């Protein structure tokens, strides 16, 4: 599989979860494991550009695919991605545990041809759980990142 732009080959047992392989074998600890059952979304990564719960996928299912984690979100020169900057500026994170999952869930939305409405952002963000922020900062952050990219 290709992980964060690099071809990676890992031999794993068929029952190993993608989140465990990313963290334990590849050292990508930005992939968080919250509930280990999917609903919290902390383990969200992008598989072929689409957000997925890495705790619900076997690593073998990623064979031949492209995986992107939060570690690859920053720009090549090391500057933070507009969504990362917006999360910080808008107070969209507190404890930070869920933040990588939210970033990987919401980042593809910035490519929408038209700016998303607050309702659309809330609907998308509701797929992940945050126990600290109340989501308003997250909505403001997505709006801010959309404006920056426009």
C-alpha cells in the first residue's frame, strides 16, 4: 500500500486492523484509537481520498490502496494545512484526542465546488465524536479554511 505518499510493504496477520498496523508497524501515532468500534471516528484516515474508520478495516484490505494519515496533512514545506491552522485559530480543539480524526474527515470537504453551509458542515462533523468542544469551533474552522482556500 502507499502510505502518506510512500510505498510501504508490511506483512501482517489477516486479522490485524489497519489502525494497529499504522500505529504499531509504521509509527503513525496520529491515528488514534478511541472506541475501537467505529462510532467515535478518532481513527479516521483517508483511503483513496475518502475518510474511513481504520479500526473497522483489516490492514489487508488496504493492499494496493493509498492511505493518508494526519501526519501527511501539513504542506510539503512543513507549514500547517489551512484546516490545521483554522482548528487552532477557532478553538476547534481542546484535549486534541479526536482532532486528527476530524481533520481527516473534514479535509476532503474543502474541495467542494461551492462553500459548504453550516448545516452541511455540522452534518459531516457529526460522524465523529468530540466530548470537549461542542462542535461550534469545528464549524467555524471549516468555514475559515474554506475562505482561505478560495
